């Protein structure tokens, strides 16, 4: 069971890092003009980091309780999935969404 818990934590952390990269990628692809491109490309990951640190980080004093934590993660991962899809990466969007859904539901269910 310890190895499964470790693998789930590795998946969860990898998804969080992929989320930041995908939001940045989407931001740079979405902006038409250079200043907007940089604002979105850097701003979206920074906003996600800030919100995650406030409401989802394990040691946060303001961490959300379930089921609000589940909803928050699903929304943030959903926005990321939308961004990947909109950026012309539908296969990555599908994989990201599937893995994120599995990870969040495993965490919520308390199986591990």
C-alpha cells in the first residue's frame, strides 16, 4: 500500500507541475500581441500557484475542506484541460483530464 500511496503522490505532484506548464503554454499561445502574451503566459501560472498555495496546499492554514477541495481541484484542472484543448493539443488535454480526474477521485475517496 505504501508504494501505491507514493505513486499517487508522484502523479498528483506531476499533474500540478504539468498544470503550471500548460497554463503558461496556453497563455503564450492565446495572446495576440506581445505584452498580452507575456501577461497571460506568466500571469495564469502565477495565479494558479497563488490560489493553490492558499486553498489546496497540504500545509496551508486556509486549506479547503472536502468537498470544496475536490471542487477547487476539478475546476482548476478543468480550466487547464480547456486551455490545452484550445491551444491545439487535444490529445494532451484528454490525457491530462483523465489522469487528473483519477488522481482527484482517489484522493477524495481516501483509498490511499
